[in-house]
C-alpha cells in the first residue's frame, strides 16, 4: 500500500497539472477568462487589444505548474527521478505556503470592507494552502523517494 506521502505527492501533482490545464484554457478563452479568474483588467484589456502578452504570461504559468506537477509525480515514483528532487519539492511547498498566507490579510480586508476584495482571491489563497498540504514534509519526502 502506498505511503501517505506518496498519495499526497500524487494528489499534489494532479492538482498542479489541473491548474496548468486551466491556465491553458484561460489563455485560449481570452479576456472574459482573465477577468473571471482575477488576472486583472490590464490583462483583459491587452487580450482584447490583440496583444500576445497575456497568453505568453499565462502559458508560462501553465509551464511552471506543469513542472511543479512533474516534480510531485517524480517524488511519488510515477516518473523518473528529476534533478534536485527533494530541494525542488521543498521550494515548491514554500512557494505554495507563501502564496496561501495571502489569505490572512485578504480576510482582514474582507471583514473591514467586503466590497474591497474579490472572493476569488480568498479561494485561490486557500487552494494554494491546500496544494501545499498535499506535499509531505522533508523527512517524509526522503522516506517516500528512497523507499
């Protein structure tokens, strides 16, 4: 039976690949998707004006999330061992933790002024914390990868 760390890495990898696919869809959907997912009016305006920049940025993010997913799958043993695997997974976990901590000031702002913040911001921060929770700690990673 797979260890908890192994199952968490598979879950985290799947979530990252899902987010990567979502970003690809956003790049093709254009301005309405940029607005809906909170990328900002500037990105939506650029997309409406025919600028390739929003798509380039969004596809770059899709590539980053794909790499994150591949590292998680590598840690779970689903694909070959990638370079600097443990270091990469720890850094990915740190990135998600920092992104997720944005929820704290967002909730404070929401309480003080409900119209000042979009609900997506809080949802995305909680999702980042959830994805971080899908990555085991360093000791579990070493056990999972070596065993």
